[in-house]
């Protein structure tokens, strides 16, 4: 089998009417066709994915606790989940309805309105000035 492959590889391509070198324009055109088909396929997959996905899913907040440790607040439909992540494990800490979450969030916002002026000045630029919650 190896000899047959080597025999075909050593054939004179000029005798078969095939040029020994392809045109640069042919290579560029071929690449353009491949990339065009790739973009078309990705756009089609995006449309299929957006039809099947739920609209009420989002990451509400992420609290970093240290290296490879964090608490994520996820909204899935009408529920809000507090999830503790550490390397490869995940633990659900708390679940509440989205209405309860909004009510508690509004209450925290009202409590934060009485901040001293220098805390208002720096606001979101310094994370240690934000209210800390222990949910």
C-alpha cells in the first residue's frame, strides 16, 4: 500500500493537465468561501440557540471571597439562587423568589442613602465601601 501511495505521489501532474502550482487568488477565494460558510453556520446556530433559551436567566451578582472561591447570585425564571463555588464544587446556599429579592434589595438601597459624603464621592470605585451582605 505504501508503494502505491508513493507511486501516485511521484506522478507528473503536468501530464494530467493539472498545474503544479495553484493560483494565490484561488487560495484566497477558497478561504473566503470557507469563512463565509463558517459565519453563516454560526449565525444559524445563534438563531436556534436564542429561540430555545430562557429569557429570564442572568447573573445578578458575584462576590469574590478569595482565590477560586465566590458566591454567585443567579436569577432563573422567578427564583433567585445564592450559590457558593469553590474549585470544582457548587453548593446552593439559599433560594428565594425574585419578588423577595427585589424587596430586600430596595431595602438595602434605602439604608445606603445615608452614606457620609466621602463614601458617596468614591461610590463604586472602591468595593470595600459598598454595603456588605452575609446572605
